[in-house]
């Protein structure tokens, strides 16, 4: 499982602990089998624990709760994710500047930098 997938799945589980694996798969754009595998990996690592809904009519319903080590892991993954995305952003910005220079539009669209 990649760091990006770990990060996205942990973030989603933190936001929606009662989401089914099917809902997680739909939200992340992965197959149900892949999400099942990934959730099991997070459970095995001790980053997430699954709790049955005691009052649920659907006894197969679970809430996925991040453990303290899962919260720590998510923080580390978030920092790495941000660092990687900032590097991608800087590379893309340089590539755009180079392309603008090639077509004779240096500094075109400065309003995009203001956002």
C-alpha cells in the first residue's frame, strides 16, 4: 500500500468512521477488494480498530476508529504528503514558467499566483 493510499484512507476513516468498505471504495475510486485488503492492513498495523455497532440492525456494520498509533501515523503521512505535493507544485510552476517563456508570454496569468 502506498503512502498516498494510506494517507487518503486514514483521512477518510477519521472523517467518516461509520462508512462501509463499499462507501470507502466509491469515495477513493478503488475496488472493494482493494479497500478490504487495505483496511485489513491498517487493522494489522494497529492503526485502526473496528468496532461493531451494538444497536445496529445490521450486525455486520462496523465503525473504524483510528488508534493513537494511527493518529501518529496519519500525522507523519500528512507531513510527507504535503512535502511531496509542494515539490510537485514547485516543479509544475517552473514548467509553466518555461512554457510561457517559450510562447513569449513571460509571467502570463499572474492572477493564478495570487490564489
